[in-house]
C-alpha cells in the first residue's frame, strides 16, 4: 500500500497447553491412548504459567523458545522438550537423598516415558522399562544432539525422536494438518536445523512431518504473556518500517473437552481434563487483556455439549466483561439440523466420510437441541458469536467439517427469529477439496462454503467474514486463483436485492498460532497488503484491515 495501514487481527489464540483437553486431542490424532496421555502430561509439565498477581515485567522470558519457533528451527524445538526431561533426570541422579517430592516428580516422569514406550514399542522384549533405563543407569549424556552441541545421540535423544516421529506420522494422516499438502517437507522448517534428527537416523523425508507436530506441541508451552509476546514479534519478523501496524488483537478461546470426551471407549479409564477449568481460562485471559488495554480483546467460547451449563459459563464470562464467544461446529453440532437441506460435497472416494455426515442427522441430539437456545440467547442479548467456517479443521471425527456450512446459519437464524444475530464466520469458507477448493475453485464455486458465506454476509445485517488461516495465499499455485476471485467479489456490483456489499463485511485475521502460521504471520499480512495495493481495490483496504472489524466489535 502507498499509505501505511493499521490492522485488527480478528482471529488469534493465546491459550496454552494448560487450557486444552490435550489427552483426547492427541488421541484423536494418534489413536494411541497411553502415548497421548504421556504427551499431554509432558506438555502440561513443560508449560509455563503467567503469575498475574505479579507485574508483567517480572515474568521470566522464553525468548530462546520464541526465537526457535519463529525461525522454524526443528532441532531447537526438540530441545525444548528433551532438555527439561534431561535436566530433571540428571538432577534426581545427582541428589544423594531425594525428598518425597523429588521422587514423586521423577516417578510421574518415569510413568509418562513408560506410557509412551508402551504404545510405540521402542524397548525390546526383556528390557527394563524405558523410564528405569533412563533414570537408573548412565545412559543420559550431559548434552543432547538437539540444539545442544552433543556429538552422539544418547538413549533419551533416540527415544524422544522416535516418539515424536510416531506422533508426527499419525497426525499427518489427519485433516488438521491438511495445509501441509501444499508444501514440501523441506519447506516447513529452517534448512540445516535438522542435524540432531539426522544424527538419530530419522529419514529426511519424515522430519517435516515431525516439525509440524513439534510446532503445534511446543508453541503451547509458552506462558500466556510469552504467547502474546510471540504473536506480536511474529508480525515484526523481518519487518520493514512501511509494514502495517497492529492496532488490536482478538484472542479466541476454545471449549472442547466434552466433545472430545465422546472419543472414550469402554476400556479407557477416561481422558485427562484441561489443567484449568473453562471459567478460570476466561478469567486468566481477561487478566492478560487487562494488562494490555486497547491492544487485546478476549473472546470466550460456548459449548452445547455442556447441556444447560452452557449458559452458566457464558453468564460467568459476561460478568468478567466478555461479550464474544466462539462456537465450533466440527465438534459434532450443526447450527441447525435441518433435514430438508444437505451440504454439497465434491466427488471423490476420499471424501466419503464428509458425504456420510452431510446425509445423516447430527450425531448428538442432546447437544444439538441446545443450538436454538444459544442462537436465541445471543441474538436477544447482543452478544457476539464467532464460528468456524471451513469444511475441514479441528474435527473430532472426520467429516464433521461439513457442519460448518454457512447455509445452515442462514436457516438457523431464520428458524429461530434471530436475523439480527452478531455472527463472525472465520476462515472465509477456506480452500479445501471437500467443496471444490472453495475460493480457489475452478468450477462449482456456487457449491462452496465461500460462496455461501459471501451471500450470508450480504443478506444479514450483523454477519461478518474473516480470512484467517487462508494459507493458500502463501502457495504459488493457489494464490493467483484465490486473489483473482477475491478481487472479483470486491469490485463487483452489490448483489441484486442484497442490503450489504461483501467489501463492507470482510475482515483480516490470522488464526495464530495454528499449524504453519507461526513464523509466517508477517508474510501472510504482507501478501494481503500487496494485494490491496491494486488501485481498483485499494479503497477497500481500510475497511478490510480495520474498519469492518470495528463495526463487528462495536468500537
């Protein structure tokens, strides 16, 4: 742009590993119960907590870890996990008379390592449990090959590398990491930062997959304050004085525990719950926002799987000053379960699960029944609702992404007499194969989530659209298609009989720190900034970057 823009990022996530039901989420990726439990335990143990009773200036920094994340240094990310484990074991080994607490902490760590071993079968038959091998012998070196200048990998290096290789392989099969299909594994992480992984003989083609899972895992071990610091630094990475400046960030919480608990099978003891309950999560995020007035706004979440308790959670948030809440249809709920309408799904055998979900009723009638109550309540109380709007994503079960269909929101608002509902559709409909590639569609654009989202924001007064995690614009093949269509919609005349134009409703966002966004946030911003330098659409830039978001937020 000729003039420097300011922007509002309408879609960021500042929660940490202590906020998510990681055990069940990791299980959904891997189908390995004990392995996922151990990974969740490690993540929570490694995660720092901001002490909001103390000044922000007293917060211990995590700058080395932030640097590793923004630089995509795969070895240093592995070190962030391996080093604390190594230090704990060596500390215990060097303590002549361990206290009860020392032993308790070490035993929990041993149990986690043994649980990982149980599912990945690293130890050979007849070996002692892996945790005993590590703690009871001399198989731990002072230095690691992962970002620590170690020359030879020890048992801990090799074991943890195999654990995250397994996690990465399993997770790569899930649609949550779908965006990586547009990138070569070598493009995912910093060239030359994989010496440690090569030293433990991980095949080069698998390191990119490991990096994806590591990035997802490690970013959540930052404390809340350090997460916010990392977000702001990400926008400044390799920046120029002419770059757009952030004026406001909107942090979104997710309430997923009860939906992911549905994955429990008869033989399971249950899933590890989030470290913080949801009301405490909202309270902590409000503390972070209070430290950053006029810079951060916090949204909560509303979950129909809570039954009647959803309203108590929302009321608690409102009492804290929270007026916006995220709802996530891919957890297994539709805006409305209308049998007269079926979400179109593109042809292809790989999409059979999506077709099946589109054709059948929503799987959880009790949760589904709460949707009408939620929509009416939010409409009548002037609260903001923030909804996932892409046919893929954080699906509890493959296929649930079709429940994000924007057309269902239209029918829900009309059915429940909630046409004035404040609704923000995130992801702009996306560019996924489920709906003919959405914004990048060559044919059948009128069958896509993107098309239906456009019509929705044009028809309803208070419905807005965000373009967060639109990573196709960083792909050389998809970017021209996406930007060509976006321009055509921006410059087109207002749709006949529509009260609003799309350009007055579309907003910038990133979905930071979801996979592949960390370290690419400024690049993402600059691609949109360059796009709006086109004289035909440059007048739309102020509203896209900031003005439309202000209207939705009521500021």
